[in-house]
């Protein structure tokens, strides 16, 4: 009679990783898994951004007859006469804004609200009439949104939501939310080399070199790492400034409650009582008051219960002054200047102009072009590195193992707190991270169940 001995093995305990090893394990997992899924979103954002950043040059080519006068010589007519010419062409409309020419060779833009236009994703459509200030001749008419020309609106929508509406805005914000996380994770992986590897010199960290690589993956990594290091600061600025204009992370600044003062301050005086027999001032006098008050940039004048005139000139130095003018006495009732912006509001304004390529002119556009092209190269290199590992043959062998359960209590607690804070500031990041974790857990569960169970041997 044979006897069978059954040996019960204790379940092996997972070793806890602490210190820099724990950080590197977590960074490796996040950088790989998130990069694999989010990279297509970033690739589309980089390609559309490359086109959008040159929208000023595109405008000048497409709308030259509308934006520029044929002969910028002589004396310009009063702005009120130009407004009258625009309104005569649209008796069914009413005046919304006036944008005087920013240069002698530019036309006056008279923005008119007319029936039949509809709401777009970024504001109400309006009719902009371009008037030659020297002849009062109407050069052109275009449907604009918030003062932006049709090509700019189309390219902005392509970059911001891919013309998919709210769904597209979430799609775009997903990429922008994960870009800083991917950059920081890659930075940790490149700078915190494992002890078993030869410590890289400063030259090897900064200069792509494939001499020491023994395989294709190593050669690609030797280029991917230094390129990402050089682009780190620029890509972080690009991602964070994009989030400032996003629907959920940046959209919080549009709420009435703004405890962090991220949003630009607004004029507090919105109306004044009309005096008996008072005669309203005209647009010419309102613009004159603005100029005398020191507003010397490109202006936007808005009539109403009070006249408001604000500067919209892009670039440095920042022109962001705005004033409220009594429509009967010409007195300046309220004023906001660049000095009234909180530090965070200033960073928001500077970041927005940097992201759109208008902060320091052509040089800004060139910097954004280099960053977008570098991001595209990093994505393609990363996918090629993943492909070389051949995950389809080895069935996910190239995927880094789950690491959060290997973390020591203190690093795990700090990681969870950091994730909670980031998820509050970036809700799309938080929601997508939850999806990633659940999908990751499901994949690991399936892998464990597919592993063969060893059969006991007879003794």
C-alpha cells in the first residue's frame, strides 16, 4: 500500500521595496502602462498643435483683404462713422464690440450681434465687419467667435476637442493630464539607474549615444532618455499650460468661487444710474478716455450700461489693463491693471499665451514646434522599444510587473496622498487612473488563473 505525502507550502510573502527602488518601480509601471495607452492622444495633440501654433501666419494669408487696408495713407475717419457704416450694412443687428486698428495698415473690426447665429463650444457666434478707416469702405465680413477668425476657431477646435464636442475635450484633457506624469516617470527612470547597471556619466545622460548598447532596444533607449531629459522643462510647461485651458482642470477658474485666484480679476462696476436728461457719450470719446488713461495696446471697446475698454495685445510686456467708463460723464469708475493680478493669475495668463505661441512672437512658435516635434519623436521611439520586446509572442512578458503592492508602508502612503491631490486638481487624470488600476488588476487576475497548477507527486 503506497502512501502519499502532501506538502503544504506557505504562500511566499512579497518583499517590500523602500526608498529609491520603490519610487523607480512605481515610475516604471506608470511610465510604461500609461505611455502605452495615452501616447496616441498625445500624438494627435502634438500634430494638431503644430498646425495651430502658426495660425497667425495662416490668418494673414487667408484674410489679408479683410485685415489690411489697400492704402494706409491719409487721415482716418472717426471710429463712430466706421461703426455707423457697419450697422447700416446690418440694420437687423446691434453693436457688441469695436476693435480699433492696432496699426495704421489694419482695418477696424466692428462686432455685431445678428439673428440666426448659434452657440459654439467656446462662445456665441457673432458677425465681424471689417471697415477701412480711411474710406469707411467695408472690406469683408466674417463669422467669428470671441473675436477669433474662422480659421483660428477651426484650428483651435481641432486641437482642443478634434471637432467632437464635449467628448473630444475629455479626450484632449486626458492627454494633457498624463503628460506631466509620464515626463516625471521617465525622468526618474533615466536618472535613477539600477545598481546592477553601470552608472552613466553626465555625457551619457545628456548626449544620445548608442556605442555601449548591445541590442536594438538599448540603442533606442540611449536616444529616448537624453531626448526626454532635454525636453523635460518645455514639455512640463506645455502640459501644465494646456491644463489651464482645459474643461475640467482649468475650467474651475471660471467658477464664481476662485479661492486660489487663478482667474483674471474683473471690473466691479457694471452699471450707473442714468441722470435726468443725460446724453450718452459716444465710442470716440470712450476710446479717447482710454488712451488718456494709459491704455496703449490693442483695445476692445464694449458699450453698455458702462463703457468697458480693455487691452488685448499679445506678447510681452503684458497689456492687460481694463477700465469702466461712465457713459454719461466720461469718468473712469473702475480700473484693473496687470499689477492687480494675483501671482497665479499672472502665471495663468503667461502660460496661456506661451501655449498658443503668442508670448514672444516667432521665437515662441519655434520653441513650440521643437517641443511638439520632440514629443512625436519620443512617442515613436517609445512604441518601437515596446515593439522590440514583442509582447504578442511573449504574452505580456514585456509589461513591468505590478509594483504598488511591493511598496513599503511609508512610500505607499505618500504615493496615495499624491495621487489623491493630483486627482482633485485633474479629475480626468483621477478617473483614468482608476480605470487603469482596475484594468491592470483584471489582467493580472487573468494571468494568474492561466498559470498551470502543479500536481502533487506520489511518494
